C-alpha cells in the first residue's frame, strides 16, 4: 500500500496576496528581456547567430548555410564519378522506394560504341518532382551505385510547377562530381 | 454671420485634425508599437520589413524603414478582404455593432485638451465644463457595441464574450467613477482644460512640484503641510483608476470578452474585414483615450510640469505663439508613454479568472474607492476645521472614517466565505 501524502496548498502572506510585488517583478522580467533583445544580448543570441535584435536571424540577408551539419538533407541530386560517368544505372530502386512518388525514371541503353558500354544502362530521363519530394533521403539510402545524394540546397523555389520539376540535366548540375567510392555508412555520409 | 462661419470652420479643422490626423494614425501606430514591443519582450524581431516598395517603381531594393509602413499594409488588407456576413446572424445589430464600439471611443476625444493655445485657439474640440463625466457617459456606450456584437452573432461563445464584457464594463465603471472623486474634489471643477491649467501652474497632481520660484509643492494649497497627505489618496486614486481603465478598455489582464483560449475570439469571432477592424481600432482608440485621461487628470495633461510652463509665457501670462506645439508634443509624449505601459502590462500579467475579476471590481476596488473618497475629504476639511477650533468634530470624522474602513474591510473579507461544510 503506497503511502498517501497529503500536500497543503502554500499559504500566501499579505505581500503575496497584494499581488503588487509580483506585478513589479514580472514587469522587471519583461523589461529586462526587452532591453537585452534590443541591445542584441538576449540569451542564446550568439549561438543562434542572431541579427542583433532578439534571437532571430534575418533570413535572406543572413544565412545558416555554413552552420548546416554534414548530414543535412536538402535537395536530392545525381552525381558523376571522377571519369564523368553517370553513376546512375537506372535500376529504378529509388523510384520504387520514393514514398511520395516524386521520382520518375525512363531507363535507356548505353550504345555499344560508348566507352562505358559495359555498364549497359543509364537513365534516358530522370525527373524529380520537387513539389512532391519530402527530403526523406530514402533514394540515397537505397541506391546501390551511390549515384543519388541529398545535397545542402534547401531554397528550392520557382514561380511555376514546371520550374520545380528537376530533370536529369538540372540534377547533375546540382549534384556535380563525387570523387572516389563513397562508402555509404562511413563518417562523411 | 462670418464669425459663426469661421467658428464652425475652426471647429471642423480641430475635429479633423485631432481625430483623423492625430488620433487615427496614433491608433494605427500603437498597433505597430504593440507588435514590435511584444516582439522584443519575447526575444523576437516583429514586423520590420514593410517599407517603401522601391522595386515597384524600378528601384533595385525595397526600403524597409523598420517596418514603419506596416499599419498602412494592415489597413489596406482589412479594406480589401471579403466582408462576410454569416447567414445566421441578426443583420441589423450585426452591422451597427462595430460602429457602436468605434464611434464612442472617438467621440470622447472631443473633451481631451491636446495642448494649450495655438494662434489664440484652445487645442480642445469642445471646452465644456463636464469633461470626465462626458467621457464616462459616452465611453460606457461602447459596451452596447460589444454586447450587440456578441448577441447578434448568434453563437454561444460570442454571446459569452458579450455578456462578460457587459458585466465587466458596468462593474468597473463604478470604481472608475468613484476613484476620481478625490481628484475632482481637489480641482473643484470638471473642465479638463482648467484642470490642466491648474496643473501647469502648481505641478502635476502626482508630482506636485514647481521649481520656477523656489521649490514649491502644489498640494500645500490645501492647508499647508496637511495638504501633503492628500498625495496618498491621490496615489490610490491613480492606481484604481488605471486598473479600471485596463478593465474598461478590455486590455490584457482583463480581456475576458475576447480571450481566445476560452472563447475562440469572443464577441468578434464572426466578424471579418473592416467590421473586425473597427472593433480593433475601437479598442485601441479606447486605450488612447484612457491614457489621455490618466495623463490629463494625474500627470498634468499637456503641461510640461515642474514650473517649466512659465518659460513659455510672456510677461502678461499669455502663451507664446509656439507654446501650443510644445504642449501638444508634451501631451503626445506622455500618452505614448502610457500606451507603452499598457503594452508592457499586457505582456507581463496573465489573464484574470472571471470570478477574480468581478471580485476585484466589486469587493476590492469599490470599497477602496469609497474609503479613498472619505479619507481625501477628511484631509481636505482638516485645515479649516482646525483653524475654526473644531478639532473634536474633526477627530470624530477621522474616527468615523476609520470605523467605516474597518467595516468595509470586514465585509470584503467575509464576502464570499463559504459556510463550513458539515463534518
């Protein structure tokens, strides 16, 4: 049987009942916050790289880019290897795993006279619909060829839906070259 | 004929100037101030982007003048939004309610003295002898607006809001009225212009000091040293009056009619567009009138105080040509200070529970204000009674006041004590 402890509501003394000192104290706290945030000394403003008013960073002028962690999941992009070969072999695993079905791949053959003919396949078309992408990183995780990576681009904007449909060329443009075999579970990625 | 026409024209200029040129922008910018001040209190930035859109005219960059054009954008937004009237409301009352909150708040402006004199004209729209009474009479009309809005919305939460505001405003009007009785006893009149003039000559009511010819205390007019004791009832008056103004204007610790956590949006839940904006502006207008009244009664209105007003007078005691402008600036400065104080309180004090609010109004402030009136009266009567050798009567009066206070305290203390439950 657990012991039942009866707690008593604390009795307020007269000055506490008057409520006035509490009011003054509260006003002092709010005023302190106001002064501190106006002079750029609000608690945590340094760590948060504030603009000097409160804790807020003024976004388009100031950016958090150099603070982004290595594992940041931004826009997905395709990469080439050191010989400028497309890593993607259009196995379509990413297309199938993609939860919001943002990826669309049309596989294509590599012609026999191509130096990389033995790779056999590369995507003819590779579209990622950025209006659907949820930046989950499953495509990156599932890719057996380490051809698709989530990059640090986060400001994916456009004035039309067509602009937000990243095609193959755009994806390689974002992705660029990734040198060496990047072990998926190593420290870098 | 011509003189009447000129008179009318002057009055019209005053109305347009004080209401539409001075107060409406002040209302708009007090909303902006509220947002910015609230933001810095909460370590945020607030609206600092809305500026001059130079890019629209071919400029390279917009000019964000600390978001100072935000009120303009807000106003434009309210005008352009769809004015939606739900089908289940009582149309007539639904439509007149916003006007009924906005108009009384602006009407009360007409007795507020904004400054001394400019080109021989008093800077007050209507220089009438019933200033505070007029304000109370008209300002209490705005409760109709809120009650109508709540009732005609045909929605139970809006109705709650309306009923709450009705009860709240009526309760606090009593302590509001009673609390300034000592003040009016001291001034001996109700003309706000003369009240401010007295304060210009003798120092602000709560800081009754003048330094123009040596240090003097304005309260010594009421029986020398005994008059100094008047400061305590006046301070209490100021406190009760300020808190009641908070309740009367539905400002934060007492914003029960529209507390969004309990009543969605209270009485204005069903309102949109300009009708909602009128409620909003009415509330802020009431706040400005409230601070103007506090400033006028307790902090010298437009007067600079401390005997500095004498510097603005010529040898005959007439105001210098530019005195009106200086006084207008002083008045606006004080009003803005009080608006900032209102905002600070809003973001400091949590909302009262409804029964606490009613108890505070009826049990605490009502009794305190009554006692306050008696105490001030005894202090004011004391010097002449002593002079006439009526010390015995005076001590009887003082004793009566003390007994009355004790009785009031006893009633307040036992007011809502629950009968002991049977064991």
